C-alpha cells in the first residue's frame, strides 16, 4: 500500500452526519484515496455514538475533553490536540460542513505545491468577513506543508492573547458591523463590497481574530505565502459546469460559500452569507441575530441538497 501523503484533520461536535458526507465525497473524488489519513477530534469526549458508526479506511477518532470550551475555542482545542499526531508530509484542516466538488482535488493540491513556492493552499475567509485574515487559508479548508506548519509552533486559538487586546478588538469590531450588514445583505455589489472591506480593514486592522490567525501572522512575518482559492460570486464564468447544475451552483454562491481553483469549482462551505453580530469579548459566545435552530436546520438541509445536486460522479480510475 502506498504511504499516506496527507492527513485530513477535522473537529466534530455532534457532526457525524456532515463528516460522513465530507469523507465520502473526498474519497470518491480523490485520485489516490488510499494515500489519505483521516483524523477526527471528537469534542464530545467520546459521547457521540453516531461518530463511532463512521466507517472509512484509515480513520482515527480522538476523544477530547474540551473542558467546557465551546464554539471557536473548542474547535481550536481539538485542532491543537490533533496536530501532534500528524506524521504525513502535508496536513489538511477542513470543517465538517464542507463538500468537495472537484474530481482529482488531491492531485490538484499536489500540483500547486510542486509548481509554486507556497507553504499552504486553501480557502480564505470571504472578503465580506471584515476584520479577519485574508492572505492565508482559513480553517474551512487549509492544506499546509507539515514541516512549515511545525516550524510555526501552531496554535489555532482565536482572539487576542490578553484581556487588553480582546477589549480593544471588541471596540474596533463594532466599526465593522454596519458596513458588513449594509454591503452584504442590502447592496450586494461585489466590487463595492470588496473596496469597502479593504478600506474598513485598513482602518480597524485584524480585529476578528478567528481560528488560525496567529499561524497566519507568523507565516506572514517569515515572508511565506499561500495559494488561495477564489471566492465565487458569480459561477457563470466557471469551467466544467453542466447546464442542469448551473442554477444549483448559483444558489450555492448566493446563499452559502463557493470556492474555485483554476476556474473550476473546488468546494462549497455551508456558512450562510447573511450578517451576524458577534458578541465574544470574554465568553467567546456568538449571538446569531438572523438564524434560530429551525432556520439553521433548514439552511443545512438546503446546502446538502444543493451540494449533492452538483457533485460530480466518481471519476474512472485505471
């Protein structure tokens, strides 16, 4: 059997259904699925029976006690626990609510690393997510050279490291709410959106220090760079889209997140493109002003339906 070249790291909080879809799609569309190792942090501490029903080659579950940490902090704790277990030349951090859309996605990643002087490849935070880092892949989908990542002593924890920094970020973050709400949910003008985002971020800086922000900062300080997928606003110009799937791609781009590489669809992420206000100064809890649990479930069902409708058939292998 060929040696594994890539370890896929994901964090689960009652996410068995999403992970089943994610891994099935990844393995079906990979050129060399036998070279993938799957590593999942079970942030329920082993209390999720559905997770143990997953059956994939080279899948390891790691029960983790998050000690009461939730949301981004719990996610980061899971990644920090998994990372020392990586022994492959490359590591891929991916959210459970991602669906791969490109046949041969693994070969595409290897080609990028072979052709370009980059340490990471993946999906950046969308430009309308103001105050975040945009020059390195986000934890949605971030593939790193393991030796480079190891040199950065990675810590995926979000937020500033001191109370003073968190307080300052919280104050500055308020300046981002109104522009984000107006531009993303009302105006929906991509060019204006991009210009406004960059202008506000130059004034406020990186004040929404999301998962992996410190890793990106350390890589930036070393002069390293990354290759980033395109955030698709209009899929009409993408290659390889059949006419019958075009409406589904359009809804994915409009209502969720769609990423492309080399002008071809690469993946979609469930995150809705509606505004949310984040109150996360001390407790690291988010208050979603637009989405209750029933609405979230409906959005998830819609996203899965659209992702299934556009997913290519399993490629032929010699």
